[in-house]
């Protein structure tokens, strides 16, 4: 439970990681309850089936830790996990597919996650990482700007801002990330400045 200074319940923590945790605002619980019950039993059965298949396909990738998975497996993960209607599964599937190099499929899942909850920081970072690895720097930059605007300024985000800003031909973004880095970790700023002064924009897909 998240409690404000007046002792009132304002949200319920549901997920998160790496120091970034997320919660359902208490004013949205009523909507969740409204969307539950017998009337949704058929829809819930389909979602339950998708969750089971999504989980099984992701579990099957664990034996492929040191080698790539087949396209058919990646396609099943994208298909089944997209049908879960659950942001946690979108993110897990996106992370799994990204790890095996299926960046476009990972991006598709992370986009679904951000669409479901635009305030999901972890989902947006996953989307940015997948876009950066597939050299879609310009597309990644708008999401990096969103994070910086909302005071998400950990080192990973700043590194992505500097790197993607320069390789995506957006030096203003790179300099913004650098100025924040100087404040929170000045020891790392000389290396970042050197990168900005020497980086060459890369081709965009």
C-alpha cells in the first residue's frame, strides 16, 4: 500500500524493479472491479489461455541461453504474449525477444505496454533499449525526452540520452543529458563529453 502524509491509501504497488516501482492509483481500482465478474468470463478464459501459452513459450527459451531461438518460437511469443492484455507479460516477452535479437518484435510488445500505461518507466526504457539496439535512434529520442521531462535521470537513461542523441543527430538531447550527468555524477562527465565531441551520426533504418 502507498499511503500519503494524511494516512490515506492512494495506490497499490503492483510491479517494478531496478529501483523503479509502479502502482495502481486508488481511483482506478473501481474501474478494475467494474471490468471483473461473470460477464467477462469468456474474455478472461481467452486471456488465461494466452497467459499460459505465453509463459510456456518464454520458458522454452531458457534452454537456448547460448544460442538463438528459431523465428517460429519468437513469432509464437509475440502472438501469445500480445493476447495476454497484460503489461507485465508484454515486458517479459519484449525482454526475451530483445535478448535473442528479435528487436522489431520486442519493440512491438513494448509499444503495447507503453500504450496501456504511458507512465510505465520500465516499459519505456525497454522500448528505448530495443530501438537503440536496432539503430532506430531518432524514434528512441522522443521517449528519452519523455523520461528526462518526467525526472527519470538514472545513469542508464542519461547514457542512452547521450548515445542516442548523438547517433540520432539530436545533439541538443545529448547535451541535455550531459548537463544532468554533470550534476548527479560529475566523475563520468569527461568521458561523456569526449564521446559527444567525437561521435558520428549513424544511419537510421
